[in-house]
C-alpha cells in the first residue's frame, strides 16, 4: 500500500502569498517499505516556481503529514490552478 501511495504523490503546492512553492515527488531510488519523497522548496514569481532553494528527503509518512499541514494552513495545489487557467483561456 505504501508503494502505491508514493507513486501517486507528485504535487506542487504554492503558499498563500504566492512567494513559495514546494514540490513533493516520489524518490525513484527508494523501494517498498523504505518509501521516500523528495521535497523541493522553490521561490515563486507570479504564482510560478522560478528558482529551487533546497531539497530534502523525507519518509513517506513525514511528507504526507507536511503536505496535509500546509494545505490546512492555506497552501494550494499549483497544478489545479494551472488547469483552471487553461480552461478559462479556452
């Protein structure tokens, strides 16, 4: 079950003020019970990531907890915003 969850975890989150983005993505080198997620912190400009500041490697449970806390604190999924903008342009 952990392997399936980590395969599905690859998301961008953007801060409420639009100045920071975090990217959560499966570490392809981690296996099975030792599933890890790479978490990248980026500077954002105009709602888009422009420069990566640092990367950390977290256990799957830690990464899911961090993402959940960020969403509760008002962070948004960046991909959803990009999809909405594309639909409005059409």
